[in-house]
C-alpha cells in the first residue's frame, strides 16, 4: 500500500526565507453538514529550521486521524503554536449569507481572532477578503503543516459543539453523526422536522421546513 506523504513546512518556508515570519494556516470544517455551525481555525506555527517542528511529526489532515488521535493532536498544536484563532458561523447566519460567503467569513473571523496580525495567510483551496497576501493551496490540509494543524483545531472544536448540542436536541443523534446527512439523521429529520440548528438553505432540510 502506498504511504500518504506527510504535510510539510515548504509553503511556510517560502515566506520565512524573506523574513516574513507570522504565517497563518487556515482550514474550515462543517461545510457539508446539514446542522450545526461552520467552523474555521487559523494556526500560526513558530519559525523553525530544516528539521521542522518535531512535536508535530506525524500530524496529518484531520480526516486521516481517529477522533481519539485528533484530541491528542489538538493539545500538541495548542502547545506548539504561536497563535490559534477560531471563526464560527451559526446555521441561521449561514442561511442568510449562503454557503460560499459563510465559508469565507468563518475563515476571516478565525484570522482576526488570532490575537496577532499575521503577515501572510495560507488557505485550503480558498481566498478571503483579508488584506494580507494569501495563497490558496489545493489539498492544503494534506500538504501544508499549518493548514493541517488548523484542520485539527477546527474539527475537534466542531465535534465538541455537536456533542454539546446533542444534550439539548438528542432526537437527531448529533453526537454520532456531527450533523452530516447520514441515514439516521435524515430519518430523524423526516420524523421530527428541522431544529433551530439545522441549515434551511440545504435541500434535505429546506424541503421539510417549507
């Protein structure tokens, strides 16, 4: 079986070599979910030499880790990173904005919530209206270490939110499927109708809400 290459710091080093140090990697999660917020995270990793950041060796795109592994990696990222920011767009706001705009705004909010102003931004196949120089990297969460780190932060944060929502809306099974359109979720939607955290602009929800 062919091994999957680990994300690298190559994209960050292209800026570091010119003395531009605060590079924010940004990723979002929840774009395709029928319920819950869209979450973006921004992560600034410290400048390092060719050896990289050894504590992040083995970190991959969040989709390639188990839930338990992501929890461990989250603690490492929070400890290693120079800055971490989160951006959130709740379902009602997403319905008003539309998915594309909501995705962009979540990423912009994540960068603005870093607590520091980055010099440049690396994004997973996206661009924003932020004033900083930006690079959209295809498969960025698989190729770029700071974006992969952001994917971990965003995914774990959103999972925690969906598990918490399940305490108040247990009919839908949010803790299990995290708001995505699984068979059990669609069955619960058909039975109970949409909740306040469902996205009415998504067809499976909108048809039941009308």
